[in-house]
């Protein structure tokens, strides 16, 4: 789950078949099923609980991106604008 959660965030349905990054962390015991079938079985279990809110931990962090991102974009625009003027000039 810790690998997959960055690609498929909360609220997104998981695909039918497990992606390549998904690995079942199982140890083979004598007489146990092959890792490939364990991987699919674990994937189907994950699909069942993925959309349940109780499966997720929420947190809130303070972010100033809403303020700093527009300023950075504006400064970048000015920088590119004046570089373009100098090159044409």
C-alpha cells in the first residue's frame, strides 16, 4: 500500500490487475501457493478496502504554496520576458 498510494490516491479506483510496482511481501512456505497468485489475491483484497475511509489516515499541514507559487511564476515570467527583450535587442 505504501508504494501504490502515491500513484492511486484516495478516491481513485484501482485497476483490475495489479501494476508492476505492486509486490506481495510473502515468504514461500512448503506447500504454499506461488508468489504470482498471492500477488493477485493481495491485490483483490487491497481493492476491497482501498475506497474505505477507515483505510486512510488524514493529516493537515500548513502550506504557503497558494501564496508563493503565483509570486514565483510572476518572477519567472519577468525573467523570461527581459531575457527575450535583450536577445532581440
